[in-house]
């Protein structure tokens, strides 16, 4: 008599102990946001892996591994801002309007002096 009651009690306990599972839909915006965040993190990682950047970090006594760990801890918004600044930097091949004006003024001054 004890065995069926014990078996029933264990079965009921196992049924009650199961956690509830909730499924939600993943939206296209969520997927795109995740892909964009990953692309931004990859861009920043590639930037940190450049030899000139590593040299500058060493000159400032910042270990490259510490810089990478700090980048990994950034929020998606912070990583996006950093990736945009990398894209906008002259070393990345893009010049802003003010950079172009300064280069033009220097060129004009050199022509006038010479």
C-alpha cells in the first residue's frame, strides 16, 4: 500500500516541480539590432587589433587585454558610438567637412607662402 502512494506522491511532486516555459516571438528589429551590435563590436575589436593602436595603448601604459575587456563590457549604445567614431576618423578613410576645410586652408596657405 505504501509503494503506490509513494509513487503517486513522487510523480505529483515531479509534475509540480517543472518550471513553466514561456515562448515569445523574436522580431525582425531584434535580430537586426543584435546583428548591428555584433558588427559594431567586431569593428571595435579589429580597431584594437591594429598595430598602431596597440602601440598607442602601450605608450599610455594600457594593456591591450584590459582595453578589450573594457570594450566587451560596453553597452550596445556605447559600442555603436565608438564604432561611428572609428568610421568617422581620418585613419578609417573618411574625412568630415571640418577636416576637409582645414586641409584646404593649409594648402592655400602653403601656396600663398611659397
